[in-house]
């Protein structure tokens, strides 16, 4: 920051307490503040700013100081939210500080801005002080708390509903069994009753699933091979695909491709297996005729450069998911499968989140879908030469 820039700061009389109030001291003071700080002249020109402010804007200080506020922010913020905020705050000369939550430069970034007028001894506004705080993590944390609270309420409701339904359901099933036994095998009503019994059994399975999901699972994190966990699930899925093919006259291949090096990290292997098995089951059920399911395991850099992540992909060439349904597939009880409970994918997402990861999905109707679990990699992975490579 040049001497000319510093001299344009509002002047103050020397402090009687011995505190340095020179322009250089102003710069040292605002540089020590963790939040982004920017001083603007009454005509909305940036007089000075600290390094934190420059980091939030995404431009070096020399490209910020001396320029118009709207010019700087319009270059760095496509939404134009900050210059609009500055304009509104500058118009307000009541002396009250303006505070607002606005969008930041990065996708999903949230900022909290506060602008206060700086007045001289006569009460005239000589500058505006803008403070900007990055609250992206705070907002994400609040959303996660709200999500967990909603999940807890849903769990309580699901458990209560399941208990209320399960007892009369058992009575209905028992009565239907008695009626079936009283009819001879050729009685046409026997087939109808057997169909009713099958539907009652399906409802009972959904209720039991609700009870299982109502209680959050206890995760047991230990160092384990992700390769071996997925290999066990793929072996089971191949058996299920062969069984479905023999009864329905179709052929479904399940292929597994993984990096040659074993991926060893701290996971709950049983929960990861359940999640991948859920995705594989959905993939097999999404294929009407002959088809293929590809399972891939890889490791790559995280997009924001903060480390590496393990990627588990399950791709099928089945029916695909309509675009209007993509936003609802992780909602409890929503399913594109007439025989599905709609609780499988929410469980997959819960397992991914418990490992600090996420689930992504891409789909094209008539061409298939790809479900992807992304798990953050440990900074220090365990090397184990005895791990079997698959």
C-alpha cells in the first residue's frame, strides 16, 4: 500500500492514551483482523483493504485499492451481490450499520457483510467501513444440524408408525394363512388369497426396514481394504444377477475394475459393503433384458486440491432415471421400482456421509445410470503388502 493511499484514510487527532493512530497504524490494525476489512470513500472508492479481504475477493491488493467498489466486485462476483449491497448501505445515512448475507465468488460460498459509516467530529460521513466474513462452513454446519434433527424426528415417527402397523399386520397375515389352508389347491380364490399374502409380506418387509432405519447404525471404523470389501459384494451381486437371469430369461454381467494398488483406509467395511450392495441391487433391477453392470474403484485428487479421495462407481445400462425424479431419489419411500421400499438410497447416502463423503448420480433415460460414492482419503494411508489385490 503506498503512502498516498494511506494518507487518504480519515485523519484522527493524536490519542491521549499513547495509542498510535497514524495511517500506518490503521493498516497494521486492519491487517491483524481475521475478517475481510475494506475502507471506502463516500464516492464508493476503495481506500484500503487487508489481505483477508483480498483473499475473499480473489484479487491482489494492488488491483483493489483505488478502484471503485462496483468495479472490483463486479469483476470478482458474477452475481453482483456485493456492489448492490454496498450501494444500498451507502444510501442509508441514518448511522445504523447495514448487515446482510450474500453470495461469494466461489460456488456455494456464503459471506456475511457489515457496513458502517465513519463520521468526523461534525457528524459528516467521511468513509464507509465494510467487513466481510466467510460463513460457508457455518452455513453448512447449520444445515447438517437441521438435517440430523429432521432425520431424528423422522426416525421417531417411523419407529412409532412401524410398531403400530406391525401388530395388526401380523393378525391379517395369520387370518389370510388360515383362509388359504381352508381352500383346496384348485380353488380360484386361493390364488387371490396367496396374492394378498404376498402383498402383506411386502408391507411387513417395508415396516421392518423402517424399524431398522429408525435407529441410526453404530459405525465401527477400522483400517481395511476397500478393494476386498467391494470384491465380496461383487461376488454376491454376480450370484444374484445369475439367479435373476435364470428365472427371468436374461443375462446380466457384473464386472469389477480397480487400481492395482490396494486402497487401505479407515472405514466401516460392513457399512460400505451394504451401501455398494444397495447400489448394485438397484443397478441389476434397472436392467429389463440383457445388460451389464460395471463397478469401478479408483483414487484421485479432490477438485479443490485439499487431498485425495476414493471413488466407487456403479454403472448400469438399464432404464435410467427421468430427469424430474433425480432430485427425489434420495428421499425416503420414493422409488422408481414398483417393488422397492424407497429406503435403499437414503441408506447409501447416510453411509457416505458418515465417512465424510457424498453420493452423486448421473442418468440418461434409456441409457442407464451411474452412482458414485466419493470418500475422502486419509492423509497417511497404511501400507500392507499382504492385502490381496483384486
